[in-house]
């Protein structure tokens, strides 16, 4: 018994279990015949898109399994290293979450005669992305896209992708949910406007309504700052001033040390009108991490650093989140990042939709994903579904400091006639998305 | 146990709350697991006061009483253990290794076998209560939680939260007999008293599935609609049947209410407002009173079963989760 406990920690245990499990499965399959499938089909029959009728009871043979092959398409982009030395540089974000979710889908699939497979295609930057993607689309219609904006649009606009279902697990760019939206692209990470709204609601609830924006000069920073201003208008807060940090990104390690940064940041923030918080807009890890404790006035920092708005964070363990955090760390050996989570959620959403609709045909699957019956559980308490007007996943957003969960938005009291989560980001009236 | 120590124990029990027991012949004791505090609160039913707080171990959640009413058994999620508390002296007498992250557990009607859901491991651990030895580990879906034992002890139904299934396990052969797909995130399962049906709550799906225990067919799916409460807040978890089996109380989690369901036609009769985030409920030995453990408000609500009125709330520890009652 004690021995079993010790073994449990061993890496090989998983394989032993799997073997054990397979032996077992075979036993009960033989014993119970088609019972499980009949049962599964029964419960499936209550879904709007029913499975094909189960074979006559006498038939001992199983129905042909549904083989699900999901393509994970990514590129080896150059990413800025995190400014803090406490954050490890991680090069396998996303795909690790997808692998964990695939195991979960596969385990569930075994009970209902569905097989799941993940085809991994993470291309070097110098590879011919378009040619390779086009070739892959010939055989794959269910796609997890770990792609930046331009590549994502290129993929979505390929004629071969017309009937594909593309799950964007990487971007937060508003424009991809607005003017540049595509009918075949579903978005899993919160758009930037959802993030700034999530922070704004909390700041309004805290009665900290006066904000000083400090923004970088990258287009993404400017876009983030624009969202902050929009959030202020939406929730009755005020941007008292906007400042810029104009230095380019540098090395995260320096021999000279911290003194220069200590001098710079008070200069950026001095002589500001009275304000409650600094709202920092630094999407590419140039200076945001330097803001806390260095502002001219003693004020908290929120935004892209300081108090951040994210889909996932290590400090979050509510709604059973502990299980996913533990599972991930046990398998991968590092903490689960936001992109790991969105990839995990993408694969789980495919699994959930296919489990319930029992189809991998893109058209009915897409219809199911957009129906009232679809909802994916992502350890956020609610079942999450998509906004039909821009295919953005509705979701509660975690507000976290570097080491702790601070709150979860939407905050109490912010109301919407349909979904409270639609108080975050672009609700239907604000949408500029028009699918062709 | 020798006769003398039995007498001593009895005497000790009398000393602890003899006066209360004399004053209130039907008095009983309510044990509440406090997930955040790492404690079990012991509440006297007559005074509705916490008479003892037991340091039990890390993250106590699932809590039951053995059929002989001698022992309270508590899952300690963060310790990978289950703790045994003497139901009379309130002392932790034993801890058993139960496998990773035990969340809910149940016991065979003869009190000999424990069934533990290992949430982290996709396993049901079957243990010998007396020796604490693991008899068998049954692999099921991802994140096992609910654990129902049939009245005759022959079938255990475990739910797996991520796989969204109820798994029927034969307790003699340890074979999985059926895997029934239900709505998202099934958290709790319970047999009806006659063993003919299994009720399963789906927290994220917001529903309760009634499964025929013989044919494994889903007979009915109960959904809830509360005026003024958003549908996404309805997150069913615990189930308790009334003594006559005619009604079921369903804890609706973030909707802060218990739904009262007519078990003959599955209609919702009423909603009882309790504290915030009710997880589980338990019935008094005479069946007249129901207790609800409310996670967010650190209390238990006392509900009168006949009138369906909440009578009182009793503060316990932080983030109360489960209840067990010793007559």
C-alpha cells in the first residue's frame, strides 16, 4: 500500500495506469456489449443534433468510431522576453495546453467511441507558411491557430479554409473581432477591450475613477491605451492625462543596474493632475514592469503590468481550477500560461461540441458551436459560449497581481440584459463585425 | 474495545453534552467541513451553537458518518488523506492515505468499504474501512467527484466532472458497467431510497439528470428557472431527499437557493433562499429539519422541511462545504 503511494509519484505510473485501464475497458466492453454506446446514444438523443440511430440491439459489432483529427498550426515567432527575471522564458506555450486537453478528450472519447488525435504543425519562421497551411487545410478542417494577426487572416482567407473551423488561441487584437472579423475564426482569448473593461469595472467598484495612462509607442500599446479611454467613457471614469515612455526595449539584464530606471519613471509621471491609479499600456514588455513603486506620486499600477486582466493565472484555483493547474504542472513541469489555457480550452471546446453533436462535419459542428446548447466548461464557474456577432468567447476575466488573485470581472452591479460577461468588450450594439 | 473503556467513553460523552442531551431528548450533532479553515465545526442542534472546532487537516470537503454512527469520515484534499473523527469525543482518531486529492467519499451500507473519488487522478479508490488498505483503484473519467452507493451496496455511481459522465461500477467485480453522458460538470450523485434511480447534478450544465439504475436510461432532466436570477448562476451541486422520499432538495450554488423538487413528477415546487453558494445539505435524524452549508457566507442555514422556510443561520468556519449528522 505504501509502495503504491510511492509509485504514484513515478513518471512511469501513467503508462501502467493506461495499460490497466485498457485491460479493464476490454473486459467491460465484452461484458457489457453495446450497453455503454446505447446509453450514450440515449443521452445524446436529447441533444438538438442527435447522433445517428444506434444499431439494432442484436448487433454485437461496435459502430465505426468517430475519428477526430485536430490540427495545431503555429509558427516559431520571436517573442520579447519577460522583463522580470522571475518569469522564465517559455518557448512551448499553447501546444502544451493543447496536449493536456487532447488527453482529456481522448479519455472521454473512449467511453463513446470517439478517437482524438492532434496533428502538430509548428512551422519555422522561414518556412513557406502559406503553402504549408494550404496543404494542411486539404486534410484538416478543425484547426487550433497559434498565429499572429497577419498569418491568422492569411489562413482564414484561403479558399480551402472556407469551410474550416479555426480556433484562434493567440490574439487579443480588437480589430480581429471588429472590422477584420472572419466567419470561420472563433476567438478564445479575451479581446483587449474586454481586458480594459474588466479592470475598469473593478476600479469603478473601488472608487478609483481617475487614471493616468502611461503608454509605450508600439501600435499595440496605442491600441491598448485607446481601449483604456473607451473603458473610461463606458464606465464613467476619467483619464486625467496620457504620458509616453519613449525608450525602446532593452536587455532584461544589465551590468549597470537599476539606477537609470529609478530616475526615468518619476520623470514620466511627475506633475500629473490628481489621479488614483496609473494605467500602463505596454504590450511588449518594454517598461511596464518598472512602473510599480517608481511613480512620482504613490499610486497603484494596473493595466498590462501591475494588476492585470487575464484569462488564466497561476493564482487562480476556483471552480475546480486546482485540478487543471495540478494536471498541467505534473505533465509539463512548469506553470500554465494564459496561452496554454486558451489552447487547452480550444481543444476542450472541440471535444465538448463533438461529444454532444457526434459530428466532425464543419457545417453542423459550426452550427452547434453557435447554438444555445453549446457551452464549454473552463473552470470559470459558468459554461462559456460564443458571441454570435463576432465569435468571441464570453468569459469571466481574472484580475491578478504578480502573486495573487485580486478579483474576477464582471463585477457585481454591472448589468446586461443577456449575459453579464457581455458587459466586457464589444456587445452587439458596439460591434463593427460584418461577416461576409 | 473493553467493556470498561466503553463505559468510560460513554461517561465522557455524557459529560461533554449531557446537560444539553437531557434538556432536549432529540438533540443531535451536526459536523460541518470548513474548506478554508482546515477544520470541522461541531454544532449542537438544540442550542445551534458551535461546541467544538476540530483541526482536521488540509482542505476538508467530503464528509460522511459511518452507518453505526460512531465515526465521521472527512476527505482532506490537500493532504491526500481521509481523517476519521470519533463522533462522540470529536477527536481525530485515524488518518488514511487515500490517493491524490480526495474530494467526496461514501461508504457501503455495512460500513466495511469506503469509496473515494480522487479528483486529481481519474480514479475511484476502494478501501477497506477497518484496515485502511486499498482494495482496488478503478479508472474512470477525468476529475471524479460524486460517489453514490446503492442501498444494497452492489453498485457505486461515480461522476467525472470533466468527462461529464456518471460511471456505474459493480462493487463485486469492480467493472464499469455503464458510462452515462450527462450535462456539463456532474458533481454529485445519489440513489433513491429504493435503489431504482440515480440523481446526478450538473453544476455547469445547470441541471439534474435522473438515471434509471437498471437500464441506464436518462428518465428526466430537471432544469431550473428562478425569477430575477440569471440562468448562469444556477449551479446545482448537493442533493438530499426527504425522509419519505417525496421531495428532493438541490443546492443551487451561486443562485444562493435550494430547489425543492417533487420526486413523483420532477416539478420544482419552491426555491428556498439560504446563504451564499450552498454546496451540500443534510437532513436531521427525524427528517424535520434540513441544514445547508453555505460556502460564501461562512454559515449553515437551518430550513424547516414542512414549511420550506429558512429559520436561522448559524456561523461556522470559513468556506463551509459538507455536512454529516450524528443522531
